[in-house]
C-alpha cells in the first residue's frame, strides 16, 4: 500500500465500530431466530428457554434489572428494539449508521445506502414493542447484513479502511461464537437424561444453526457429537464463523494494515493477535475440554478484549461518533 | 388538466407568460407533465422523496431534537433558464465576484476605496464580520471568495436582482448535484429532448481550484474538507463533497499544528495538509486567533495560514463583504474597481444608520423587508406585509437601538414556478443560488439551487424556514419559437 491515501485515526475507529455493530446486530438477530425456531420443535416442558439467549449477550444483570423474568416477550423487546439497551438490534444499527454517517466519504455510497436502508427498516419496525413476525424480521435483518457484507466486498477498495472493517467484523464474530459455545455447552452437557433422545440432537443442531454452521458441520463431521461441535466452532480453519478462522483472518488484515511480515510484529495489538492465532492454530480440542471449556472461552474473551484495547491504543487516537 | 386552473396571479412565472401561454423553453416539460396521469405524477413525486431518504440526503434541523434529520423537500418541476438569460447572469456574476475580491483585498491592505471616498470608513470598522487578524494577508491570486453562492431573485417584471452574496461558507451545491441525479432517473426522456447543461463537473472544478491554492506543494497537494461534524445542518454536503473529490473529511480534532505546518492525525502518524476547504465559520477556526471558547477549532491554524504554510478556502475575513450594509455598496465597488456599470443590479436598500433612510423605514415597516446586517438563513428578518403589529414594534425598537445593524428593502414580488400541491399545480415563489468558483479564473456552475417557498404566498425560501428545492436547468441553446404556438 505504497501510494495509499492516509487514513484518519478517527475514521479508522469509526469504520471499525461500524463493522462491529453490524456484525453484532446480525448475530443477535440470528440468536433470536434460532431460539424461536427451537422452541417450536421442543415439548412444552422445554419452552420458555429464553434466559440462555440473554446469557450469550453477557448483559443478564442489566436485563434482570430492567425486565425481570426472561419471557419471550421481554427478551424480544430487550434484544430487538430497546433503544436504552446499547446492544439491542435497534441500537446496534443506529450506532452503525451513526458511525457510517461520520465516514460517508471513506466508505462507498452503496455501503452507506445499505446501512441507511437497514436503519429505515428497523426504525419502521421498532414502532411496535416486538416484531410483528419474528422470523420475517430476523430474516430481513440478517439478509440486510449479508447484503452489506457483499456490497462491502465488491464496492470498496480493499484498502486500509477496509482492513479495519475486517478486523472489527472478525473480532466481533469470534466473540459471539465463543459466547454461544460457552453458554450452550453448559446448558446442554448436564442433561444426560436427554442423551440419545431426539431433543438432544435438536438442541445441538440449534447451537450450530445459531452460527449458521449446521450444514457445514455435517459436511465436515457428519454425526452430531458435542466434542466435534466444539472442535468445529473453535478450531476449524475454513468455516467463516469458527473462532480460529476469524482470528487468523483478523491477523492477516492487521498485517495488511501495518505491513509487518508474518512471524513478526510491529505493535502490541499485532503481537497479541499473533499469539492468539498461534495458540489456536496448534490447539487440540481434547485438552481444552478436559481443562474446561468455560475456562477456555473465558480466557479467550479476555484475550480478544485485550486485542481490542490495543488496536484502540495503536491506531485510534480518538473517540468515534458512537460506541458502547 | 393539471394546469386547467393555474393562475400566474400577476407574478412573473418562469413557465408561463402573462397571457397564459407556455414559454417556448418550457414547452417540452409541460408536454411531458401533461402526458402523465395524476397517479403517475404522484408516484414520481413519492419515488423521488423515497430516493432522497434512501440516499440519506438529509439536513439536520436546529432547535429540534439533536440528530433530527429531514429530507429537503424537493419539487419535481424544474426551473428552466434559457441560454441567453444564463449568459447575462454569468457575465453579471463574474463581474461582481471579481469586484468583491478586489474590495476585500483592498480592505485588508490599503483601503484605497475608503480613502477615495467611494465607501464610508465607519461602516467597515463597525461591521461585525471585519477581522483585524486578517489585515495585511495576501491569499493566492488575491482571491478571498473561492466558493460563492450568490442569491438572485426576480421581481414582477422578470428583472434579476442580487439579493445576497453569501461569501462565507455558502451551502446547497450538493442538492444541485443530487437533485439532478434524481430528475434524470425520473424524466430521462425530457433530458433526451432538451439540451440541458450538465452540472456534474462541479466537484472536479472545485478540486482543481482547491489544489491550485496549495502554497508550496510537495507532489500532489493534500486537500481536506473541514466540517464542524455530523450534527451540523450541512454535514451531508460536507461528506458528499469530500467523497466526490476523493479527499479526506476532517473535523477540528483531526488536525494539529506542529512546527508551523498543519497535520492530520492518521493511523500511520501525522500527515501534512496543504489546502483546507473549511466549512466552519471564522469564529470557530482557531481558538487562539478568534473565539477562545471554541472547541471545534484548531489551535495555531491562523498562524500557519498567515505564514503561508496552508491555504484556507474561503479566506478568513471575507465575511466583511457579506455584511448587508456593505452589500449596498457593491455597485459602487464595481464602478470603482471594474470601471463598469453593474450588470446585475442590487435590490434597492435602505440603510438604517442614515437618518433619512431610517425615518422612511420606520414609517413603512408594513411594506418593507427588514434584515439584520449580519444574519443569514432567514433569521433576524421581518417581512413587513406578512408581519403583525407586535413584530413591527419589536423591530422598530431594535432599529432605534442599533441602526447600524439593520437594512430594509422593498418586498419583491418574487417570481414563481409551478409546484405540485396535492394533485395539481400552483405557483410558488422561488429564488436562485448559482455557485461560483474563483481561483486563477472564475467559473460559474451552469445551474444552481432553486429554492422554493412551499407555503402559499410565502416569500421565505430558506430550508430552515420550510423551504424546498427544485432542479435548475440551464439550456445549452434556446429552442426556436414555433409558429402558431401561441393563440
């Protein structure tokens, strides 16, 4: 990138957060959709399992304080449209648009229009307390986010700003995959009495569907088996929502930004990301499960948070328009 | 059918002659509109509005909740300016802008025009927009107004007048470019049939002009657009222009002055900046030079500018000629610097600091438009014929207290253009803001922003006061009038 235009720190920060918010909105929409779909398959005794969806956000305390019980109605209101909750789909899209608006000259017009369309869609929908049709709403949000990803890829030069968008997207995605794995593994593993029942398979399949990974998992491993699912979501190098894939691509983008060759580092964020990448590249799933998946996921999230902080220190001097 | 009950009501109508016949240059547009049915027309109107909303072509409303965005109301029917008429406007604007630049340069140097008695000295020093910090500065080419958006109006007889010069940070050109895109999508056939001059070279011309200002470029000059930020009412335009020129859009906090140069903070450290197209008022440019309480500014920017390390467009201090009292002397400036008679006349203006003028103004408040000397955007204004007794009393008191601060002009019967009102057309008053770029040469964008007062009878076209806009078509050549066209 020798003749590249310089990139303002404020702009880099804003595109990074724009990307994280879009990815976050898409993940929340998918979690809601999959959980709703799962409820329809399970016997009545299982229904009402909305608390785990809240747990994956890491904001259970806030939810309890504002809404109390995790009923379907409460969870939908909280995660879809609550303007006072910074990680609701509505808030994420509003923040993504706010950030995009502050960098309209950097991103392509098509990207801006797509974020703006998504914003107009959600503002329209959010006039109700909860979506009129949850599946239709989640589908619309997910497709709009996918369309944005496609537009991003084909309309914007793969320049420095684009790589910051990638880093933001991938770190957010890895974080979300680790959370769903952490929460679901906990819930599903103790239910030994379900082993061998159709519901066990249905629930594990739902975990995969939460990250759009069911079909790709089938091709890779075939039968539903908890350890293989963990391996797939943590350590797969080809599935785009697997944590290892996300980390290795984020590492690649960060190197494109700094120009540092593989095997070296030029700043703290790059060093930490390289370390994590190496750890995942050479990990096996069995020792992770033996030592405890929850502990592993916890440590992983801490490491990713540290990387996020170092990216901020290394590249973004200042605050973007909106962030949480 | 749409026009069956259309009345020009004694106003100058841009589309119809006084007798009701269509003007030759508007014939094709009229035919196109008449070929639509009512449903189609409204569908086009909604399509245009939806397009503007989706494109995010919005402005922020001050005094509303922070962040409230609205689309600038857009009317589908263009205002058409025949080629010959445009030639006249263009000549008049070039003459005027040239004289204004000479004037500002003179005022910040020897003040010859004052010494020669063509303009009284005390109206200069008493102008709120006079910046003593700019004295002795010589910007490149002696140009102080690089981008101007002159407001023109037409009176009952169709004569064009200059209403305001808008030299400081004129906005609206992005609407000119976007309105055209919208109309091309909606009426492609009309464009095929009429030779409408394109407007899309504006941003290339703007970039070229800005680059030419670079004081001592090393390689390709680094141009940036400086915006107050996303909550500014014209933020869309700032980002649009930066995007179209392919330059950085910066806020004050992105810039830093070090070792006498201006730098922007980037992910790879500081990068030098050569030219700043600033969309920030003088007062908020540099807290060290102007308002110390400003958080938007860049400390040290004016020293860098004064030392010739960075160019600023428009040049700080040029607002002196935007003062409405000084406006009244522009014809004198043209005679003084150009040794010519003004091509485009001013609106006759009463200056309240003159005793005779003030008595006349106070006695005729119900007929005149009173403006404060240093406001813009339709603020601080009294439209006499539409005012209440209480409002007139309020202005009378203000004028008596600060006569230097007020001017008055006759209420012009602004020209009108047919505008969609529900399912038919009515005449609505318009003005015209052409955009002029001035570097080594003067360039007038063939087109401009036609602002329209959407409320019936209203003469206030400002977007902040409920105005909308229309596309402005300048014809490359005028159609020959058809024989027997008028009955």
